C-alpha cells in the first residue's frame, strides 16, 4: 500500500520558534507522560466507504493514534469523557485552545477523514501545541479505504517524531512464532501482524516446526529455520505469494539466519563435522563463504546497520558469550564480560547498542551494551526473557517471555528499562522480529 502525503509539515512563525518548543525528552529518567488530546477525527464530507462511514473511520483512527502514542509510554491520552468541546471541520484548523487547556492537554492531535471519488480516503492529520496556541505539524495521507489504519499509524509517527525529535515506529509489522499444544508436541507456525497486534494472520500451517523468523530490508521476504523431515534448514518465505523455498542445497544443518542490511546476503550457522560456524550466503550468486572457524558453536549472527560488522554468540571460551567480527570474518573478539552467559545478540538499527539475552541463576533477562562491550545493563529480569528484537527507531525492544508453566508471550520494554508491556497474541508466542518502517 502506498500512502501519499498531500501536505508537508508547515514552517512555524518566528514568534513561535522563539518560544520553548513543546518536546518530550526521551533521554530523561523517570518522567510523567505528556497529556495529549486525540478527539475523533471530523468527517470531511460525511461519505461512505467500503470500510465504513467517514464518521466511523474518524473515531477509529483517533483511537488507533491514541493507543499508539500511549504504548510508547511517553504520552497519556486524555479520556474523551473529559473533553469540553467537540471537534468539527472548523475546529480542526482553528482549535479552541482555551477549552483544551481546561482539560490540561499539552498537545492536541486532530484531523479529518474524507471519502474520495475513487473509493479511497484522505486522512488529514494536525498536531498543535495547546499552551503556545500554535500548529506544530500537519500532513495528509491518501489511501484505500482499507488502508485507514496505516494512515492512522503514520499520523501517530508524525506526532511522535515532532514531539520527541526521533523517528516513529508505529507503521511497522512483527513476525513471530505462534505456539500451541503440549510441551512435548508443540505446533509452531509463522505469524505476522501490525506492531499493535492488528491484521494478524498465520503464514505457515504448522506441519513443520519453525524458528527464528527475520525480515529482509525490503520487508516482502522473511527468512527462518524450519525442520522439514526433521532436518533444520534455512528457508525464505515471500509475503503476498506465500512461496517458500530452501536456501542452498546443504547436506548439513543450517539455522539462525538473518539478512544483511542491503538484502544481498544471508548469514547463518551451518554444522559441519559436529562444529557449528557462521557462513555468508550470497542470494544472487549462491556462493557460500565461511566466516568463523573456531571450535565450539558460533551462531545467532546479526549485522551492524552499516553492514561492516557482525555480532554473534559463541561458546568457544567455555560458555555462551557475545563476540563481534568484521563482515569478512576478521578481528573476532569477545565483548560480553558480565555475570552468567550471554546469547541471541541483535544490533540496534541506530548502531548504538547491541541487545542480548543474559542467562544466569536460572533466569533469563534482556540487556543492552555498546558495540565495544561497555555500558552493559539489564532492562528486564523475567523467568525466561529472550530473543530481543529492535523497533525501527531503536528505542524499544520486543522480546519473548516464558513462565514456569510453559506459556510464552511477546513483551516490550524501552531502552531505559521502563514501560514494560505485553503485546496480545491469539496463542503463545516466541522468536519475534520487528520490521523496518513500511514503505
């Protein structure tokens, strides 16, 4: 789906720029979320669409935007029951700022939904600084009626970016492993959904066990491991067509795949002679290059955003730890030195941190460290927290959390270790991967 902006963010008057801008400091410690009002978007023309009336879509869009912003932990949407003013077409472009101040709103997000002649819609998104009485951004999106939810996510991304100075992450998807059945006979299927849990669907039947799905940069392909005929192999799944194909014709086990940032290569582990090493596979030439040669198990490779380095886990030193090497396999060195074992590293899309799983004293926690191993700290301390994956803007980590009863689900935590929350899934869930922002 392609969303087309019809208005760009407006330049602010010099008088407004001279004031202190409304901003959420995402690098601060414990803070109170910003109170923000997100009233129902006004119907632009009262038309009907395949997805409902513009009035209904305006109400649903506002709810999606409010939920997105609330989920970040940085904003507190004000209960609509407290609003003292309704928002019509005139109010969208000329808000009654004194009325919004009475409900203690610091920011206001409003807009319109208009039915287009071709059956699509236009969602116009406006953001205001209530106390300064000024507009801070506006943008419009033209899409199909069915695309109203994506347009709402994009509006939330616009507001998040304007008020935090960071790019948003709401217009993105998550692929994960859906689990059901007893421990001794688990059925594991690939599933995909929007980052807020909407649009959920299964990609595989569950006939073969699947693990570690990962998105390609272009987001139309997913690589994963599947046990076909009880042999682990790396596969590719093409979204849209549903086509599945094995990667290479390897006689031995292949597992833990991940794409390079340019999408031209896969890195994965391959077991040869009882020793697991990391290999690079060029998708165009089908050429395989061995990157590690040490004794032990080398696995879970993850590229740096610029593609110049790879982080991975290895037990070559006697226990699972995190190592970094150049993309050609040179300069392999250990970077994790905290207590316990360290596993499943994932390089942040910003390049500033590596997330990992810390294992010790019978518990699993999610931690982060700098690429040189410094500033190591734990963000969670669950019974079984593992498999971290980053939001597109590198501010939030999604992970799998298991309990003593054998159940598992998806949780997220921000980079400060705050705002831990559960993401609803129809069944048990593990091995999540967060996509880049949708195009």
